C-alpha cells in the first residue's frame, strides 16, 4: 500500500486530465452511489479510529465534486448526503424510484488479521436480469483499482447483501469493499486528503468509460 501514496499528487493530475480530455458525450446514464452505514451505525472502525461511515461519505462527496467540474457531468445521486442512517430497503427503493442504470454501494473492510488487505467487489448471488453486466463491471473496477492505485485485488465475490438483492432486477448492481481499515497501510491511506481525490477519480473515470457499455440500459 505504500506504493499507493507514492507520487499521489501526480497521479491525481494525470487522471483528471485524462477524464477531462477523454469524456464521452453520449446520453448519460443514471447512477446511484450508496454510501454505507451512517448515523449510529459507524461500520468498520480502523486502528487509528477512522470510521467507515465517514470514509465512504468523503469518497462519494469527492466524486460529486469532481463530477461537477466535467463538461458534461454524469447523472449521479447519493443515498445519503450527510451522517444519517438510511434503511437498506429505502436505499434499494431509491434506485427503483429513480430508474437507476447503475447502483454502486461503497464500503470499507475490517479483519481481526491486521495483515488482511485489498479490494473486494461483490455482486449478487442471484441470477437476475443484470447479472452478466454486474459481473463484467465488477471485474473492470477491481482491475482498475489494482493497476492505477496498486490496491491488492481480492477478487470478485458473490453474496446476498440486501442492497444487491434489492437492485439486481432493476439495474447493474455492485458493492465495493475499498480496503481494510484494520490494516495499518490502508487505514493510513484514508488519513491523506488527496488520497480521497485520487480514489474518486479512478471510480469516476470508470463510470464515464462504462457509460457506453451495451449492457447498460439506453
């Protein structure tokens, strides 16, 4: 993970330039970014006291801020905009009500093993309308986070998380575990403000790149 922090400002500027110069102008798809936990539910707590609910909110806000700077911003909604606990059912209802094309849930991991590290991307175990597209995008994201930020990839996994079960019939649906707050290197990563910007850029770049994937509803 120490490589992730090396020359991070340069990586940020390079990625931002690539996004601005390479942005597609086709019809925008509607994206729901689900921000895990919130309110009394802190989620994972890192060795330095970092709370998962705060980390994922900062990532989502960084994505929104960068998106506003684009010539043609993506159509992005958040499931929460502050430190509020939203029920799992309300999160999935929002995706259905807004007729989302993509639902992506942001989380961080925790383990009793301090050496556990890396990115996990989950898709639903259910065979549903958007299973194929969800699996494809999951592999794309975990590969990009590994190549561009040097996060170790723990692979694409299948689970019955409620937010995935509740959205897979309506849109492409993913849940990201963005590193282990219980790992000293990955926990320290989220103590560096510029790191949020770089991570947000990688995610936003992939959302832009995959706007035209044929599996995403037109």
